[in-house]
C-alpha cells in the first residue's frame, strides 16, 4: 500500500492524492505549509492527516479576529507577577512558543481571520525561528518547528488578506471542489445507509449551487452529507426538497435579483432533473 493510500485509509479521506503528496513533500523539506481553498473542501482534514502520518505533535489555533498576540505567544499571570516578578514561573506559554520549544507543528486554522498584529508576530518565528518575549528575552525554536495554516478565499465573510511578507514564508497548496464521483463517495462514506440515488441527488443539488446563476456563493460537500442524512430521517416524497432547504439555507447565498428565493430555486433544480430523466422518482427514500 502506498504512503498516500495509507493516509486515505487511516483518516477516511476520499481522493486528494495530489494535494497530500505535495503537502508531505513540503513538510518533509522543513518548509511551512499554507493550504487554501473554499469552505468545506477538507483543508483541515488534509493538514492534520499529513501531520499525523509524519508523527508530528500539533498545537491547534483557530483563527478569530479577536485573537490576541498574547494568546499566541503566552502571557504573564498578574497574581504570580506580584508574588514572584516577571519570570518563567509567572509566565504561561502560548501555542506558538510551546510548538517552538519542542520542535512541533503550530496548526492555524483560517489564518487570514487573524488580526494583522497577530500575523506579524509569526514573521520572525517563520523566518528565523525566533520569538521575543517581553521581560524574558529571545526564545529560539528547536529543529522540526513548522507552521501549517489554512485560509479561505478573500471573498468569504470575515476573511482578510495575508501580508506579502507572511505569504512569502509559506509554500502553497490549493484545494478546490472535488469531482462529482468523489463527492458521491464522500457522502456514501458518511451516510452508508443512504441509497446510491439519494447520495447522487444530494451531490447534484449541492454542486448546482456552485454553478446556478441564482447563487452568489455555493455549498461544499458538507451540505450534500447533511441533505442525505436529513432526507433519510424524514422519508417520504418531499424528503429531498425539505432536507435540501434545511441544509443549504445556512451554507449558500442567493442573489438578491432572484425573486424565487432558495426554496423556489431548489424546486427549479429538481424540476430540471424530472425533465431530463423520464424515470425520475420523486421519492428516494
């Protein structure tokens, strides 16, 4: 069994051979890794699976516009400072410093949601493996320290640009939406009891949100998984449309110029299927 096949089997990953092979090569070269792609394409899954395969210890941070530099690097406990002064005994290391001190991996999910000040703290650590701690001085990373980060495209809400200097410290792996066949396989892996036709329809509906002119932003395969699960639970002739509306409402943006709304668009997509397939069965459960 190949190295990539081992990762796929161990972590339940469908496809992504190229991306995992490239990510592995980047980490094995000692470089920092940035995975970029739309929400729900498996960036975090790929990142953590590759790190686990390499036996790397990981500290995880989730991007947040309220995240502070102190949360990343560490902070002094005020009562302990009053008692013992500024020193290691009154200092709590943050995930960046902990990863540096043991030569581990700092995993930052949605890096471009971090404030610019936090991004700037990363630069010397990425570039030279150095971190300056007030009152404690310089700390250097042990061999093996790396940063693995993900980011969503800039058009997503609450995301921002990474500085050119920060991007220059990373090697880039892009992830796009997978093929229809792979997305069907993903749905069937997560909803093993779902009939094949239901998995196919859940994927078809979800993929239509990325292509139909009524949508400003489409959904990932997560929506297809949810559609299949909910439709199985509801049952009956209208299960698919009900499940689709429940799963897609929180994951898509409908163009304001489209007066039919999400429910109307879903019905239109289902109607297109009926026209193109004479033996289409409205009940898939």
